[in-house]
């Protein structure tokens, strides 16, 4: 039984790693997935996602971003508002930033961002910006929702990678089992 578990674990882990390494972001609408805010201060993971989005928006001048993330009980502002502040302070024009601040999960991030995209008639060429370990599952969720997207990985600190990638394996398994029912 252990052999089956570890084989499945490492196959899933390999898929997550390969997806992160092989993704080629291409699109005009970047959906930046939220991540925890401590009061009004972004976590390192959220800063990393903002950096990746900033770099992409700077290199792809005709692109826009949907900043997606609600406000948790311990957050003074929404994750989307925090990202908006970071990106505008870095010089991104506020007219290319759209805020979606009601979501509380990746599924909701993508669904509610898709609604913002439809409402504002934005390009359906979508790039999902999230932490590198989360790209595979985010793209799985997007595909299930009928969203054709590519991934834009934001790189996390090395010290967090092993626990994050390990946790993500179980997230992929959970999503897979959930989709079977």
C-alpha cells in the first residue's frame, strides 16, 4: 500500500513541477489570485504574485489585470485592494486594473474574475498568476470552469517550497476526487 501511495504522490508532484516549469504565459488578461494579507501588509507570497504580475504587465503593454481576492476576518483590506495598492505604487496605470474582492477560494477567484472579464468585455486570452506550486491546480480548476488559460508562476521562497508543493499534491488529489463525484 505504501508503494502505491508514494508512487501516486511523486507522479502528482512531478506533474505540478513540470506544469510550473513548462507553462508559457500568453494572454491579454492576467487574473492574479489573492493570497493572505496581514492587516494591510501583504505576505511574501502575495508580494511575489504582484511582482510577477507587474513584470508581465510591464512587458505586455496591452494587457490588463483582474486582481482577485476577498477580505478575510483577520484582514483590514481585501487581497485585491492590497494588490491594487502595490501595483499602482509601482507605476501600473489604474485603468488597466480591475478589482474582484468577493472571492474566498481559487474556484471563486476564477469564477468571479471571469464575471469581471465578461462585464468589462476584456480579452478571453487569460493568464492566471499564482504561486508556482499552485499553477497546476489553478489550471485544472480553470479548465473545469471552461476557462482557457495559461499560467504565470510567481516564485516563492525556497524555505516554503517543500511544504507548499507537498500540500499542493493533496490539493490536487482532493480536487480530482471532488470532480469524480
